[in-house]
C-alpha cells in the first residue's frame, strides 16, 4: 500500500506529551481560578448555524470563517446552494450571546460563566498566527442592568490567574471608553465615527510612535490643529503610578461632557474597588492609551502585559459592553468579560524560554526485574494508585537499564526496583532520576516517602 | 433590527451550567484515573487533511464526514475542485495513528496516551444519536511488539474509572478474536470473509434472538448445517461466572487450530492477570459473544455493561489491534485501546435517572446587606478563595430575600450574611440552603467550619 504522509495542517499547535502536560497545567490553573471566583462552566458545540454565527460580523471576520458541510450537504452545495448551513465558531462571545438568548429563562442573572474551548479562524498561515486556538473566557451578564462593580471583579480574577500561572511580573491596564469619548468631545471631536477613527490611530501609538500619530491627526484625513493633536498625544501617554496618582490624573482632566464625567466616576469606582479585591497597586494601572479596537466595548476596557516582555503584547483583554445579544433577543443583557488566548500565550512563553517541558504526569515507574514477580509489582502499583500516585508498570520487560532509560526519556522522575533482595528484606529501592540518587525504603513507608518527595519535586519545578 | 432565532443544530448536547458541572465531573474522574495509570495527555486539532483522515475508511464512515472550508476555499470549490482539503475527525483513533506516525521519533514506546476530545459524525438526526460527542480514549502502542499483558491492564483502568464514576454495578466482558476465528475454523468455516460475516450475525444475537440467528446461519447466505449453527449458538452463549469457570469453559472447547490455541492462551493470561491487577472477579467475565463489529481488532476485545441497565449497551469498548498506522508508516505499531463515548453515556444515564443535576461549583455566596460594607465582603471572599473555597460575592445588591433566591436557584448551598450585628460580634451567619438551617460561627473559625461542611456535602451528594 502506498503510504500517505502523516501531517497536520499549518496554523495549529500540536504538542508532544510533556509539552501538552505543561499546557494542560496552565488550563487547569485558569479553570481553578475561574471556579474559585464563582464562574460556572459552559461548553458550546464547535459548529453553529451560519446565519446565527454571522449576524453581527462583517468584512474581515466573515472572510476568516470556516464553513462545515457533511458529505450530503457538500453534494447539494455543488449544485449551487450558496453559503453552507454550518460554520465553526471564531470566538466564544457570539456562542455566549446565542447561549444566553437561547437559554435565557433557565439561567440565573447575573450569569457568570467561564468557557475554555478552541476557536477557529481561517488566518493566512504565518508564524505566531493560529487557525485553531484556545480561548479561556469569563463574562458576567446582567439582565437589564449590571453594576459597574463587576468591572472591578474581573481584574481581581486576572490577578489571581496570572499570579498562580507564575510567568513573571504583570500589569493590568485599565481605561474607560466613555472617558475617552468624553475627552475627545471636550476637544470638539463630537462625531462618534470620527472618535472611532481617532481611537484607531491612537491604538497604533506604541507601534508607530508619536510623530506618526501627530502627522496623521493633523493631516488631510483628520485635519486637527497641532494643539489638539498634541492634547490627544499627551492624554494618550498618561499612565498612573499608584491609585492616588490615577485619581490625580483623572481630576487633572478638568470638568467635561456627561460622557467624560460618567467615565471618570466609573474609573474611580473600579480602580478603588480593585484594591478592595486585594489586588496590589503594583499590579494595575490607569492607562489612557488602552482603547481595544472593537466597537463592541462601551465602558471599562482592560489589557494585561508582562512587565519584562512588552513585545508579547496583551495576554488578557476585555471590557464592558452594553448589550450582549441584541441580534437574538429583545432582552437587554449588559456584560463585562475578559479572554485569555492561551494557545498564542503558551507559544510565546515557550518561544521566550519562559516555559519549559513539564515533568511527566507519571510520578513513578515500577520496573520489571523478574516477570514471575509481576503480581507483586501490580499489587504495589495498585497501592500507589490508590494513594493518588500516578504509576506506570513495565509490562513488556527487557533489560533494567533499558527500563531506566525509558523512564528518563519519558520524564518520569522516580523509578522503583523490587528484586529478590528487596522482597526478602521487605523494602523497595527508589531511584530518583533527577537527582541521580537512590535509596531504600521500608515497603510500609513507601507511600509516605513518595508523597514527601513528590511534594518537594512540585515545589522545586 | 430583525432578530435571528438563537438555536443550536440538532444532534449536539448543549448543557445548562449545573448539568455541565455534572458532565465535567465525569470528565475529571476519567482523566484522573487515566493519569493514575500512567497515561499521557494528547490533544490533536479538530481538523485533519482529508487525504490523511480518509485513507482507511470507506462507505458508511466516509459519508458521515464533515468537510471544512474557509471562505476562500469555498469560492474555489464552487469552481469544482472536488473533495475539500480539510475534514473534522470522526474518531480519535485515526488522529492517534497520524500523531504516532508523525511524531514517532519523539515518542517513547510503549507509548501510553489518553485523549479526551469531541469527534464529529454527520449522523442522521434521531434521538440518542449525536453529531458531536466526547470520546475518552486510552491506547498503549508498542513498537514492533507489545506484550499481551497490556491487554490485562486496560480492564484494570476500566474498573478504576467506573468504580469512581459510581453509576452502578458493571461487568467488563472479555473475548478474543483469535479464539473466535479458531473456533469457526474447527467448524470448517475457514474463509476469513465468511468468518467476519458469521461474526456480524452473532453480534446481533442479543437483539434478534437465537431463532433468528439459527435461521440465518442455516439459510441460503451461509448454508451451514443445523448442527454447526447450534454449535455456534451454544458457543456464543458462553459466559463465565468466575475466573475458574472461565478457565473451565476455555478448556472445554477442546484442542483446535493454531488460532484457537493462541486465543485461548492469550485469554488465560489476560483473565488471570486482570485479577492480579486487583479487579474483583465479580466485575469481569469471559463472554464468547463479544466480537466488536470492526475488522480492526485482532485479539482481545472488550465491552462493559451496567448490570442493571443492559439496554444501555456497552459503555466502554475496545481491543487489541495488530498495526495502528500502516497507512502512514512502515513501522509496525501494535496496540490495545479502549474508548468511552461520554456524551452518549451521560445522556443515557441522565435519561435513566441515574445522574442528576450537580450542586454548583460555587461553594459559597457572600450576600450584600450593606453596600458600604463591600470592602469587608470582598476581604472575606478573598480569604475563602485563598483557602480554595469557590466564592461568589453579590455586587449588584438588592433585597436579601432576592439574593437567597438567586443562590437557591443557582444551586449554591451556603450563603453568608455579614450584617452590622455580625460585624460587631466578630461572627458570620451561614445559611445552609439545602438543610434550610442557619448557624453563627466566629469569623476566625469560618474557613475550618466551611471546609467540614463542604466535605460532608461532598460525601452526601
């Protein structure tokens, strides 16, 4: 038979087992923290009806959608049926909106859900761009209204997640779209469309620099005065160094339009409440340049950056929106949410050398010295598993040296040898492949000893 | 704006949060047990290249495939490009074969992997048939060879999983394809194709009954003698009542072809070793009628049934195969594996009333008596979360009665009230919504007390 080359499509991240373990541990940390803050799990099907999925989206997003057709549907499509009935989700927000609208009467509000699933985008293949990637989202959805206090809770969750992920110092950057719009109004930029266009340019400040922004804003497209452009620039470069400094910077804006006052009041409440949530002032700041590209957001907006790796960009972003599911229901459903794009984050952390290959999830390998003793090996393994210690037994046999080599290559740290000597003496030999050390332990003390060793290894790695 | 109806495609199981929690707990139990036995996690992309995915499959499976096209590819397809380049996986076995072949030189053998992901089949919509469902698979893959002892390990994993899932008494049924083929040979049915056809009829024994099988085998298609048909029937109805009885039944078959002898020897080794793995004899049996439809299996085959719910059918099946990835690599990769179709199992258990809606993952709701005391509520919640207790705080406010009602509806058992009285006395009032009871506890003892209550609740539910 001619062989087919085993290969995966470009733009996906398929991991070897020890890398998958490292990835899975990140997923577990995120989930544990989401649950600790009282968010409930939701999973939605990977496919949605195309008309449901594509109500809101236009241009760019629509072109990146993956459509799905069963063999039967495909045959019909060839007869020219147009857009296929089904498509893969490209984010978790549209499925959330559909879910809440569909199950509205079975949910309790405020509805707090987390969802950690893969999403799909037909991106052009290039380094660091993924066509399949995990998003780990939380959202709080209110019915009719939702207190701005929830906008302060999400940074507390972000803090809790990234502290435990332990990938270096990070800062949660916070701003408010109402404040930005209000500030633009105070400069005489009253048109909403125009505000959005200016915002889009300001968003590029970090990439293109101040001169480019100044030129663009005073150029033919915007036609702003040099003074106005400078005010926008000065404003956009404002970042707080402490909570008090944030309040000072907010006050320094002077009085302004209703939008500005509303945005300022919200920011003050949110920023001080984040402190009440126990987030140290060193870990969050007011940053007037944060706008988030999407028109979707209407109030608080967040980005999170690693202090020592600014080039990675935002590792967790989100914000407040006025109405989640206006395309599906007349109910008004305001919400606030954040998203971690874990596949990209993991890939970047690994690329930056910040994350290594994990120790195996297998704690112990029980070797096979003598096939006749297999029942003893299996009984021992059963005891260890009963104590929650993940244990593999060599069933195939072969030379002991080869068995050690297998454990080493597979990332298994502890290897147990149970030979005639050991059986006679009622002991077990434990080899620590990491420390290249070995010790004998009484059979009765084995579980206790291994638990201590594994707990130490956990801290050590 | 005209509303689009929020709806999901037929054939998917989308769950409300408390059901999702119950489902997630099952996934967690399965994963924990797979890891305890030393299996390593693997995840593969949901899409594979169509030519890679469809090398082996024909007819039925191929018609059920979902093909995937990005918007750009779709435009090309309309010009008549034929089968789309990408398709969704329809099981986890083909992706495993592709994975092992692709990463062969980076893996350690025997390669023990678990994989718990959703798979997709364009099934006709009908009750209990799913187009998207979870499979939870483990496989052990050898390079060149793999000891039959691994065939005994998988029932130990099955036992461990279903004991902890706690969904009622179950029996792992074991047979061996070599033995079946050898037995047919001893009846003069020598042709492999013919054996497969007979097997397929025997597989229907439980559904169609003995008379139907007898008629079919003596009918024009098979033309077997009444005596031969009866021997097949008698054989197929053989089930062991203990390990000794299994050995007796195997011996009673008398001497036979090489295949029969090999199958018998394997079964004896596997059955007695399952006992060495600590599986009670009450939980596994030799069952000569188990064949598994797929031609894929070559030796040991498994099915698992719930003793009190035989109509649910097999809840965990699998077996031994000679060569995993012959379509992708010249390496010989024998293996043995099992699969739990969790979506269908969960659905059936819920349907049979064997599984209820879970208690919320949220352990505690901190109510809001007085907005001015929010910092105190947040500090308390922070302490609880730090102790690993999942805690939600009411941030919106509103009447206390409404807050209790929310907790009750959301399945949160413990509600904390911290009013002026409590703050003055240094205590906290805990309401247990399940027991409709409440008690006061010193603030300093709260975590300890809640831990005890939650541990008891865990046992109670």
